[in-house]
C-alpha cells in the first residue's frame, strides 16, 4: 500500500505530483507513474523502479497539464512492470484510475468485463475499476455516479483516484478500509494525497476522507458524499 498524489489547479501538475510522491518514498514501492490531462488528452507515464526513473522518462517524454494523478505501487496482483504500474486506463484511454489496496473479487469482475468486450492490459486487480467505471459511463452515468456504481461492485480495501478526459475539471477520490485519504485546499488549486506529508509544503488546510466517503475535487475545493 503506497502513495497517491493528485493535483488540480493552474500550475503544471507533474512536478507537484512527483514532489508529493517523493515525500512518500519511505513507505516503499516498486513502480511509479502519473497521468496528466490537457487539451489534447491524457498523457500517461509509468515505469517499474524509482521515482527518479520516472523523472528521467519525463525529461525525454515530457507531459504538461493543470490536472493529474500519480501513484507509487507496491504490487499485490501482478509483478512489478510497466504494464502493471498505475495509472490504469479503460479501453478508450480517456479515463485513468490509481488505487492503493486490494480488490478481492477482481477475478469474477474481470471475467464478466472481458465477456462484455473489455480489453485488459495488465495483471492487476486495479484495472477492473477502470473498466467498471467505463461501463457505467457508457450507460449514461456522470463521473461521480460512475465511480460510485463501480465501487458498489467491488469488495476489498481501497483508496482510489479517478481522472477522465470527459470531465477535465475534476478528480473523483474515494476510500474504504485501506490507508488514508486527504484533500488539501489551496488558492484556486486543490491537492489530494494518501498521506498528509505529501502535500504539507503546499497547504495545511486539509480535509480527511473517512471510510466509505467519495469526493469530487475541483480547483475550488471538494464536496464529499
Ligand atoms: N493491488 C494493486 C496492485 O497490485 C495496488 C497495490 C498498491 O496498493 O500499491 O497494483
């Protein structure tokens, strides 16, 4: 169970996310990754190994955008590899999920989603969430309700963050049973993190996500349900 850091505001999200992930490094991890959204779509970079390797990757293949999610992974399902590193995308690549924890019923969900035509690219439990949300969005749900419906179907422990190119003004976060989740409020910018130290240099105004809560995070703040 490792780290999640997210940002929405006016600054370039990637350096802030990497800085936050670095502040959680002592929790241990085997892979790191991030996704940043701008007007041209989601840009995902991920890799097994240390955060400095992601930094090197970003030097050769930079990303930019004012909203993003990052993750450090400690593999529970699927070996450490680029394909298994988070964020995980849906079939269309327009939605990504980061997750800390374990989804116990992922095998049954994965079989059902594959039978429905979803294409999986990793060996993780996490990827089912991306496809579950996708299936609810294609059924007409908005991002909040799509994530909510997906989480009703999973059993296990999670802290999750979801970013969709179709809802570029928000992150959806939720937590149940695993780790912790915090939202940090700034001036026209908002942070999310699995642990407070990740965002302490940026804000001390934090909202703690309790078990079973889901939050919609925008530049203006967070609304929690
Ligand atoms: N179960 C997920 C995986 O294996 C998340 C692990 C974690 O908490 O880092 O990818």
